[in-house]
C-alpha cells in the first residue's frame, strides 16, 4: 500500500481532482487544500466504519489524530498532497 501512496501518477490524479473541486467550490471553506493517502483503510474494529458501512468521522479523527496533524504541519510532510496554500 505504501508503494501506491508514493506513485506519482496516483498523487497527480488526486491533486488534479482536488484542483477540480477547488475550482467549483463556493468558497475557500469548501475547497480541499491538502490530502494524505492513508496506508491503512478505515477499520470496523475500531469503530471507524459503522454497521451500515458509513465512515464515523469522530472515530477516524480520534484514532488517526497523528495523521490529521500531519496535514497542518509546516513544513509540509512529503506524504501530504497540497494545492500550494
């Protein structure tokens, strides 16, 4: 999975999608500026996925606080995909 996260074509495709979303966003609060490819998928065992298959945002934010913090660190972590804030 780490190799996929390092693949330039994958990272470029994600950045392109982020740019597309940013161009159609109603404002800066609705634009995705940074992304991080997680190496582990959301887990049912840790409550990150509900019984209905939805993402439990609160559980993800609690369980992956270190990953969320990486999105805001300066200088940017090399794994973070950014639109160049």
